[in-house]
C-alpha cells in the first residue's frame, strides 16, 4: 500500500521497533496492508489512488487548487489555505 504523509518533512518512519521505512522517490511510503490501514485511521495519512470525493479540502487563496493537507498547496506551494 502506498501512503502520503501529512508532514512533507517526514523522511522515514519506524513502527513498533520494526524496520525503517524510507520515503520513496515518488514521495510515498510503501507499507503492508495492515500497517497502512492502521496509519490511515490516525488521520495523518492518505492512501495513494483513493478517490476523495466528498471530503473537505483546503482551498489555496493564491491559485484556487484544493489541497487535502493544510500545510502547503500541492500546486503552487502557497501556505494561505482556507477550509472549503
């Protein structure tokens, strides 16, 4: 399962003293299904390839892009995001 972290600064993670999982070149973390489901429930992770229709997003005031995470716009990099 491929996951995106809400914190772009996170480069690696370890779960329950397991092996170190490093961020892949595509900015995702590759984890097994059980670990992925557990991390997803925390609310700080998103599964790559999942349709987020109906989810609230953060609208970038600079370019209008709707971002899932509120820290930075995925299109222009702006930080002025407002909850939709």
